[in-house]
């Protein structure tokens, strides 16, 4: 494949992904098109800022994320780092903190019924 075509196809695929168009490319195919999935970078200060922005204690934040309070405490102290899908979820929360509000509201609703 010519370089110019490869770049054009890569840009198109990247736009499709950004616009939530379902694709079935493998990681190897994406890499061949010059598209990479960046590593999630989240630091202890980011996690604390997210939690403070949500105005949640460590224990409530842990419950919302479905992790132990000890994990949240250790993440914020830099003793451990979140992994896997939790890391991605924290990245999403950093950009859009209110995405988990439904978890808090549903808990409140459950108490009232």
C-alpha cells in the first residue's frame, strides 16, 4: 500500500473510531495503519482531584468504583496504581466526572424505597 493511501485510510479509521462507528480492526491492523491506542496515564494527584471534584470520601468513592477503600487510599498515596479497566474508568472520570452520578443517585433512591 502506498504511503499516502495508508495515511488516508489511517485517518479515516481514526475518525470512525472517534465518532463511535463500530469497526472490527485488530490491534495489528490498526498498528499497520499507524493508529495506536495510547497508554492511560493517571497519577495519585489526578485520582485525588477526581474524588474531591465529586465531593466524595475515599470510602464512598471506592464503593462507586466497586473497589476497596484501601485501594483508593493507596492510589492517592502513590503506593499502588490502578490497573486495567479501573485505570480507564478513572481516565474517563478525569474528563467527565459526572458520568458516575447515576451510581450515587441510584443508591440514594434505593434507600428511599
